[in-house]
């Protein structure tokens, strides 16, 4: 069980820093082997080796089916590790990012997060994966918090957002790198919205 730590969070980057820290803890902590076993047996199942899109789809589908969206307590943001979220059975959008980014990072993908604020004032964060695994350059949004039939790549259109910023997790260094997202909506998957 994790010890509760209070952090002062002033900016979206502060939040993404905490998420990135939990991704690193999830893939390097004491329970990493149990986490890896869960990922290989439960999440990847029958996914063919080296099939990047099938692996991403399997992680996305597993997270949507097994991690409920549960809001944080009023006036608090919780930042648990992936195993803590899995054991709890749910969490808010930060928790979904930690789980999805941790699973994909654990199997060799470059991951990150995208923070948006809609014109209506809704702040939201969701995970990104960069494809292909051996040359990570194409971002794909993996918002698993929606309960309807959205798929990998579905996200808010840029025109509906007053704030959009993305970060790439530099997990080896435990750091974040700003991602240049100016041209992301021209990629084949990124930014597509079917709703």
C-alpha cells in the first residue's frame, strides 16, 4: 500500500510530471514482475508477436473493459501506480493514463500524455502511444475513459479545445519532453474524431 504524499500542483505539466513518476514506479517498482505477468497473461493474451497495432488495441480494449472511470475525492487528485489502479478496479483520467502508459511502456512502446481543455472548460488528460514501436514517430491517442464505442485514435477535435499540450515520457531519465503537436492532425490516426 502506498503512503499518501501531498503535492502542490499548479500547472498541467505538474500533473503530467506526477503521472510520469507513477509510470516509472509502475515499471520499475517492487511489483514489476507481478505487473508484467498480468500484462502478458491477461492483457496481451493471443496477440501475435511484433504486431504493434494488435498490441495497442489489446491494451486499449483491456483497459476499457477492466478499469472503470471513478472520479477522485472532492478537492484531491490521486496518482497511484498502475497496479494500485488495477487492484482498485478504476480511477479518473490520470489513473487511466498511468495504467495504459505503464502497460505499453512495459512492452517497449514510447508513451506520453496529452492534456486538453475544451471550450466548455473540461480539463482532461489521456495517454498517447507512438508508433511504430521500433521508430516511434506517429502519435495515437488512447482515451479509455469514455464508456461508449470510441476506438484508438478518437479524441476531441483540436478546434473544440482552447488548450492542447502533449508530453513524451522519457522514462529512462524520469523526465518529460514537450511534444511538437502542431502537425499531429495530419497523421493517419491522430486527431480523428468519429463523434
